[in-house]
C-alpha cells in the first residue's frame, strides 16, 4: 500500500488525533486517520484483488 495518504496530511500533532492500520482476516489493508477531534477523517482500503478506495470526510 502506498503511503501517499500519510504523506499528504499533517497528523498526530494535537491531542485527540488518531491513526490506525490493520490487515483483516480477508486480506484487506485498512488505514484510518482522524484529526481535529474527529472533524476530519480519512481512510484508505486496499482489497486483496488490488482495488484501492480512499475516503475523506470533513465536518463543518
């Protein structure tokens, strides 16, 4: 999995920022980032067949 998602954000700088990465039993690679007390969230999932999905959410 590419680390472009990690490089493009300035995270783990303030209290409440979260970062998690895991590999599921089915082989999916999941990366999640939450900053600004949950006001901004990003995730990237790479499925075992190679398909990659990136999701970005910002609360106003």
